[in-house]
DNA sequence: TTCATATGTCACCCGACAGTGACATGTCAA
DNA sequence: TTGACATGTCACTGTCGGGTGACATATGAA
C-alpha cells in the first residue's frame, strides 16, 4: 500500500497556491466554481490543474452533484506525512540542538558566514 | 521576520532526494564528501546544489573546518511548518471526517467515478 | 428544444529546476 | 614547493510544472 514515500503529497503541498486552496477547503467544501472565484488572479484552468494535483495526492475528495463538482479536503495524507516524517525528526529537536552545539563547539569556531 | 510562509522550506522538502539528505543528516552531521558518497547515483555537483537549497531554507547549518565542510541538520524549520500548518489541520481530522461524511450524505449519492 | 451555466479537455508557452562536465580555488601534508 | 584532496563555481542541457486561451461536453431551466 501507499508507495511509502508520499512524494505526491509533498509535491502537491510544495506550491504556495495549492496550500492556499487547502486553506480555503479547510473551512468547508467548495465547488470548483467557488474556488475559481476565491482565486481571482488565476484562470479557471489553472485552478482546476491545482485541484487535479491535490486530488492525485489524495488531499482532495471529489463528489459530483449534477453539474456541480464538490471538492472536499482530506487531511489524512497530511496526518500521514507528519506521522511518518516531520514528527519523529522534530521530536528530536532538543537532541539535535545539543548535537549541533556540541559539534560546533568541538570543531572550528573561526567561521560563520556574514 | 520569516516572511511567514516558509515556501522555501516546502520547496526544499518537495524533492525526494533532498528528503533523503535530511534523512541521512538526521543521524549525524556529514561532510559534503561523505554525503556525495552516500548518494552514488548523483554527481557531486548535484548533491551540492541540493545542499544549497536546504541551506537557503534554513534546514542546514554549515560550518567549515579547514578544507572540510560540515553539514548539520537544523530541524527548526520542520518544527515551524508543522506547528504553523500541518498540526492545526491534522488535528481536525475527526471533525473534517465528520464534515465530509455529512457532506457526502446530505448531497449526491448517485456518482463516484470508476 | 434551446440556451446558459459548470465543468472537462487540449495544445501551447515559458520559467524553474534537477542534473551534468569542466574548470577554479583553497587546504593539508610530504 | 608541490601535489593530492575537498570544495566552490560556471555554462549548459532536458524535463517538469504552472499558466493560458480555445474548444468540447454535460446539466438544469425556460
């Protein structure tokens, strides 16, 4: 299951605009048209391509109702990349900080770029 | 401070190889040469470019010792994007799941594309 | 049926980015 | 001083991603 890497999710979230879309959808589900209105600087085509990327990453659940398309946020992938990746590393913050301090002190102190 | 968006960090982490570098550095600091050895499929130049990106995002702290360059992971940006972004949304998982369920049930049940 | 609305698809443009080899610089040791 | 080693920099390439307009399809209402 789940090719274990979640590269799609990272790629999807790497774009500022798409994170904005996720932001909007975090409040409530939107139709594609509503989303287009929410991003006046983008063409409808651009918004739809972002939605495609988000959907492919599993961040979006799409349901159709007549000629309307409802886009609903799915936070599961967010949870996943956090659990699998960010959390373990950020948890070691103190340890890493200590490691770094130790490292820097034990070695060169001549540098430090401006 | 910190243009508040952390786009650099997201962009830096969007690349699978760079996440691999972060992985390696999570264990201990490496010199650039050691990192190059750790990624046999990449040229030295490619590895250095990845390091540049990571450093620009603040994920890397670079110290120089003679002709050696030590690359140390800085987890602070990770912590930051998590705190500011992933955590609040992922925390609402249950609520969002409920919202979705509600939404789907209250509307169309005719569709679902193969 | 007819027409406006909402969405889907296509072809194309352009800049960003990952990757490379060649060459330059700096540092340590013999 | 000389040479090997570690790193820095440059010019170039191909691909991918975000953006667009034009056109096609589907649905609801008059």
